[in-house]
C-alpha cells in the first residue's frame, strides 16, 4: 500500500510539471526583494551564446531562480538549489550554475540556479547575511511552495553552494526557519530548511557560523592545496560532527580552488561520483 501511495504521489508531481521553459527565470519576490524594493538600476552581466543564460553577473538587484527540470521520464522528485561562487563580487553562474544544473538533470534531479545579491560588488550596499542569506531562504521556500507544479518532493529539496555560494549554503543550513504561519505571503509560510546540503570549497571565516543540532545532513568537498578553503571545510565538518549531524567530507590532495564539475586528469574531478553515492546512501 505504501508503494502505491508513493507511486500515486509521484504521478501527481510529474503530471503537472514540465510546463516551464528550460532555464526560465523566476523572480523570488514579484514586487522587489526586501532591501531592494525601490531599486530601478539594471543588473550587469556578461552575455553568453545562450541569450537567456549569461556567463556571469557582476551586479544583482533582482534575486531569482532559473528553473531546470529533468526529462519527465528520468525525474526522481529530488531537487537542489544551486548557489554559484564568485567571492560575493560576481556570480560564476555558467561554471557553477548552468553546468551543475545539467549534471543534476541528467540524473533526474530538478535544479534551481540561484541568482543572489552580491555583498562585495562595486558600490554594493548589500551584505551576505542581510541579503544573500534571505535570497537563499526565499529560494528554498519558493521551490517547496511550488513543489507540485515542478514535480518536486517537498521533503527532498537540497542546497548546494560553491565557494562564496558555499558560505551561503552553510548559512542556510544553519539559519533556516519553519516559516511564518501568519504571513500574508504563502511562500513565507513554508520552511526554508534544506533537507540536505552540499558545501563545495566554501569561503568564510571559521567560527562565524554556528551549526544547530537540527542542521540537515551535509556533504563537503575541497582540495588540500586550496589552503584557506580547506580549513573552512574541515572546521565546518567538525562543527557538524559535534552536533551529531550526519556528514561526509572528501579532501583531495590537489585541485586548487574553483574546480567545479569539469573533467580533469586529477582525482578531484570524480567528486561528483562520491556525491551521487552519498545521495543514494542517504536514500535521497
């Protein structure tokens, strides 16, 4: 009976999804993000061969997610929000956004690439905790609130971040909330807690993020020759372990910073295989 119920649930999910164009941008706040309500300036980005998907962003005022749904016949119901890196001065959204979305889609996982506000862009008045973190929380809430529409299981929504996006991932897995039941905005009533987190060569000062006991299971990866980021990675792993949060960490001897998911002759390029095994082991 349970199998039939799960199958019926997935049928409902899949029957209403895939009505959206691949890579379609969805603004996180229709009337402007908190802290950017009166903003009218244009965003700044580098175009790519695909007019819908820029190579990078150097100014962001209108946080959004780009929706990438897997082929209907492959869909598993799992989803991940992706936060690209770029030192909070840019978003390396092609390498750590679109490429990761394609990898996830090939494995039946829905991907939502997050365009978050940049705290260290030229003349920026944004902050990581005051703006990038709320953007991440809103992204998780948005995916969960529209789970049925997008063919997503609301209990299997993860968050992956690279470098500065790894800081955003660590923040959202530590500072989530259950939602505000009394909010007039139905999206704000939904939990912002990711069901799992993937933190890739994160960049933030150790000790600035306190891990709660109910943080989600976490997968961490970095290269040992990326010295400042490997320290952050190991410390975050130890903080998770202290709280009894199930975690898995992979430190590769070489790879430097920013290896993403691109193929190379070095073992670090196989980290996505470890991730896939971890997701399977967690029954996600």
